[in-house]
């Protein structure tokens, strides 16, 4: 369960970072990968992974959050569950929308 949660959290962080990266690319009409730096994805991914492990895994803070969540009343847990599902839906929808915008660009003009 712990590994699954960590993978899902990092996946959502990557989805959010990639959608921001895609919006940036779409807004400035530049293909960053074609501009010479092959390591742009690594430069985006490295801080996400480091921050994730620094915040959650360094002191096992996630266990403290889960234990606090388990003590809440059922109604409050359901409310926060809906909020978190909404945030997850927003991140995934945002990523799909950024893919749509990236696909609509004629990249042959910007090489």
C-alpha cells in the first residue's frame, strides 16, 4: 500500500508539472526539447522527486497524516475525500487539456 501511494503521488506531481510545462511551451510557441537541451524533463523531474522525499519520506510524516485522518469523524473524512478526488480530477483534466493544446500547434513553423 505504501509503495502504491508513493507512486500515485509522484505520478500526480509529474502530471501537474508536465501540464505546466506544456502550457509554457504552448504559450511561447517553442519546442524546448528541440532547442538543444535534452535534459529538460530531468530538470523538471528531479526537484519533484527530491521535494517529495524530503517532505514525506524523510521523517515518515505521511504516517502521521494518515493516523490523524483516521481519527476524524466519518462525515469529515468523506468531505475531504471528495475534495481530494476533485483535486485529482482537476490535475488529470488539466493534463489532458494541455495535451489538446499541444496537439493543435503546427510545430513546423517554430523549428
